[in-house]
C-alpha cells in the first residue's frame, strides 16, 4: 500500500465517519 494513498484514504474516510448521514454505513461496515 502506498503511503500517500493511505493518507489520502484516511483524510477522506475519517471525516465521513464523524459526520451524520448515510456515510456512517461505510464506517460501520
């Protein structure tokens, strides 16, 4: 896994986990 890709993934996924809405399904799965 590329380090830059991993950082980009975290930058996009982590805020989606903490914002309410359908995006929480992605975090719960």
